[in-house]
């Protein structure tokens, strides 16, 4: 068991949102030391990438292949940050071809997939590397300590300090706590963490803090969709039959076809020598249950 208690701020979650917060915090607080705790093996969260050991030059964005932002013009802070990422060439506009597969009766309704709202962007390198780039832009003094493969199970709040206990028994103490993941705030923690009470609710009893009560009440309305991804590497020189030279092509299935075929989207990614990798995303309960068995 280790005890880490010299942090002003501790961030739970190493995805894009956690990385953005960490980077901007140390930019504005250049003397503070903070901790970032992530259950995975590296930064990126759902925006993850897989590098194949077997097939050279194959790096697949198997989590979120891109990200989309709606109502960008209504949020000046967000708009300026996206422009900063564009200027730094960390991201670029995603102009990949988007294809929505629909039944013939629905063809005239146009593309209305949830993945197409707002403006689409993609990492200029890989999606998981985007989180690294965002953090390293301002982490010039190594102000951030990273704790990977660290799953927090228990939260306590005593004498204005947060005390966190990991699955491995390590203890973290911090004045401020930032949740860049809602696992410790949501009822999905019951199954994933094998606990009988939402960890934040355990730390802050009902009626003790109206803001937290309101937050947890709002989060109760959210539902959790587990997704399953299948990765396919083509070891031969497969090519698109048409004159398509962009790196990605996205194929979306509407609800009727998703229910029929059990997939929601298929991502084609071109590598060197026109070789393809294919990622098939599913949120089918039947497929996920069969896979977990």
C-alpha cells in the first residue's frame, strides 16, 4: 500500500476531457502539482488506438474514430480551444466520406446519425495520442503525476480533503477532486466496481450538499451503453474499388438495420500500400452477452 498526499488537485479519468482540464490547469497554476488517475494502461480513454505487433504500420483508432461538437459557435471558450488545437495541428477537420445505410423507404430522410451532429474533427496522428499532445503542450515542468491501471473503488471526504482508495489498496489525498469519468458518480458503478452504493454518494450523504444531490439526481437519468468493437487487419493488398484517397470511410447503419445486423457503424482505415483495417462497432446486447460468456 502506498499513500500519495501531496496534491492540490486529483483528476479521475485520462480521456480527452481529463487531459484538457489537466493541461489548462497547470497552464494557469504553474507551481501546483496534480495527479491524474486512469484505470487504463495509457491516456486516451474511449478515444483509444491499437498498434498491431503482428502487422507493421497498422495503427487503428478502435474507440472513437473522431469526435463531433455541436453548437460550437455558442461557446466561445470551446471554440477558442478547438481553434488552438487546429493551429497546433493536433487535430484537423474530418472530411472523410460518410455513408448511411438506410432502408429504401427512409432514403430521402437524409443522414441523421448521432455521430454526425455538429462539426467533425479527427486527430492528426492517432486518437489516443491526442490526449498526450494536449497534456504535453503545457506539462513543461512535469507537474502531473500519472497513475495508470489504477481503479478507484472508494471515496471519502474528511476535513475538507478527499481520500481515495484504489483497488490495489493505494490511498490518494487531495484538496480538490475532478471527475473526468462518471463511473464513481453513476449507478453503473454497482456492476462494474461491485459496490452497493454510488461512491460519491457514500462520500457525501444525501442532504449534506445540495449541488451534489442535484448532480447525482441528474446523472440518474443517464443510461450506459456498453459497446463492443471487432478489429480486422487485412494482410493482403485490399483497395477500395473506386477512386477514394482519403484515410477513412465511415459506414453508419440506421436503427432498423442495426437491429437486424447487430452493428451500428463500420470504419475503414487505409494504411501504407493501401492496406485496410476495419473496425466494426456494436452495441447489441446479444453480441455483448455472447462475447462475455
